[in-house]
């Protein structure tokens, strides 16, 4: 047992290196106050109703006339008006994802990022040179006005909520940015090119301003497009990503596969490979400016316990929802078809037209989830780093767990060890049974948070009945451990060879027979 405890201690110490950065950009799956949209809308009424049903809905309007029109329609649709707040600001487009705010959080920091924004330059990629000049493709739809009208959105929003502003001297389009919430960012190369700086300069600036210490820049995977990463991939937690897959007949097939393969070469914040799910995106009738348009199923919105996914009224819609359910067990995955006058496109769907607004007083749990492939001891050690950004202090931390065929969750506490680190261990678990678990923490103001926010993590201890030291062999060492369990009056399912729910001499006899037989 001393050897096992030493392994546990070393494992715990290795995790301490993966501590939450002092300041970081908030990730999409973290606790949100609600979302930001713009009036006139670019989303269907059903989505407006859903966004305001449980969470706040910040609506950008330019004047009282727009606010009155929005209120009239919202009331007709039965929108929960108690959750609706209007923000007065000039707007040019309904793409709040792209010109809207990112958020920098720390234990003594909360800032709204006010980035530069200048529309949607297209860029060629996929190793195909179309001899095209970068141009603002969407500006062709609105000749009378300009992108500069979105410039003050974040300033006006921050001022109305009395939040601090951090001015970022870069074009930093939201649809072309993902983060793991721990100082790692992702975009295509267009993000760098539209700033007309070197990759080195770009990375230096975002590390200085946004504390993004690691930034992965991918080759443009589309022949010609705005190359936004949210139309190609979706981080659904700090270690899981859903990546677009297209038909082998598509001229962009190899480029999308290269894009996906690049993720297989990366490590997460916790120093191990990403869990990768592929989502098939069939060809659709896209907008006039789109080349090789496919369904943008990755262009979805995570809002607390919900995942809102664009639907195209086609056969593959349901399969896309199932991919999300598999990648995010326990979340409420909801599909939305677009408004008749504002369809979802291949480069512009649900995620593009909504923007998450996060909770500056959130509790955050950082936890390296247990993976079946990494289990080598039983009982299993578990730890977490927990920060209460409200400053109220953590009252409790608990692990809820159950076997998948059980109805109710059991629980055990996590113990504070030092700073913000908590640890504990599962009881001896049955082998070859799937375990579901989640962490829950509460502060002294009775605010609670889970990891994951909704649903659970899963793992299985693969093993052989009687293999008590988990070396995938039956031998005298297992006999010694079984004898010690019997003498200490401990029950462990893996040693119950005759399945009579008790450990005794009959189990020793059966184990010895299996070893010599």
C-alpha cells in the first residue's frame, strides 16, 4: 500500500503544475449570465425565446424606436421579458460573435476586451491560389454603411454594466477564435494576416494583453472564405473538440483532414491529447459568396447547461445532434432551424449571431478528468483546483458518482490541501462497469458550480476478476492481497470470484485454482 500511496502522491504533484492562470480569457462553457444579440435580428424567434428562458438576454439597439419594435415582437413571441436588457449602441451587423466582447478574468480582474474590428476579409487557402484580392465580402450586402459602426459595441456595453475595458490594439474577430480557458488560443492564419503583422508579433501582443501564452495558428483550410475557425471546429471543454468532416468528393477534403490531424498533434492544458469527435457536414445551398458550402454544425452556442445547434432541415441534422450528445453527456442539446429570411449558411450560422456574456463572480473548477486509458490504480485518486472569483470563499467540494446502471449518485468530499487545491479518492470500484461522476462546489453565499457545468465525466476500470494489483495477470501477489482484504474485513468486488458479495476462503480457493489451472 505504501507503493500505491507514493504513486498517488507523485501523480498529485504532477498535476499541480497545471494550475489556473492568474488571468485568463473565459471559455465558452463557463458560467454565463446570458447572451448578446442585436436588433434587428439575425436569429429565429424560437431561439430568442430559448435564450431568454433561463438566462439574461442583452439586446443591442440603436434608439427607442428599435427597442419598442423589439419589445412588441418579443411579447408576441412570449419571450421572458424579465430576462431582457437593452444596450444602446450603434450597430452595423447582427454578427455579435465577431465584434462582441471577450472577457479577461482573474481573482482581482474582470475586463471587457475591446478589440478592433473591420469586417470580413476573405482569404484563399487549401494550397490553392485563386489569384484573388482580399475583400470585405459581406460589405457588398450593405453598401450605405460601414463596419466602423460596430466599433463602440463593447465600450457601450461595458459602460452600461459598469465593467472595466481593456483596449486590444489588434483585429480579433470572435468567430475566428477559440480558447480552452487556460491561456491557450486557436485561430486560422487569417487572424494574423488581417493584422498585417508577423506571427511572432501577433503572439507577443496577445500574450501581453490577453495572457494567451500558447496560440495555435492553423493553415486556412478553405479554398476561399473568411476562414473562421468556428465553422470548422468546436471546443466543448478544455480537452474535447468537435471537428468538421466533409465528403471525400469535396475539393477541400484533404485540407479539412489536415486541419483535423493538426489537433491530434496537440496536447491539452493537462498535458495529454485532445478527445476528438468528428461531425459530418454535408453540402448545402449556401450564400452567393460561399465556395463549397457545407452545413456549419460546429457553429453552435454553449449556454450553461444547453448546447444550441444549427439545423438545416436535412437528413444529417439528427446525426449532428447525436455527436454533441456523445461529446457532452448530460447537456441539453437543442437544434434550431433558421429564420426564413435569415438562413444559416456554411460560413455564418447560430454561433456567429450570438455572443456569450459571462459571470464575473463565477466559481471555477479545474479538473483533469479521469480517462479509462490512464487508470492504473484502484482506488482512484481525484483532485481539483477551485477558485471563487467572487471572493466569498469555498465552503465545500464534493464528488458525485454512480455506476451507469444505478439510479442515484453517491458522493464523497474533497479535502482542501493547500491554496486552492482539493483532493480525495473513490472507494474501490467494480471493474468493467462504467462510472459517471461530476464535481460540485459551493461557496459561503450558497452559489454552486459543477464540473462539467452539466452532465458528467465517464470512465471504466478494465480488468480481470481476481487481478487485485491490476497487472492484468493472476498470480501469488493477488492471493496475498485477497488474504489481507479478508483479514481486514474489507470487501472489494474484484476479489469476489464466486460473486456471493463476500470475501472468504472460497474466493481464495477459486483464485488459486485459476492460477494453477
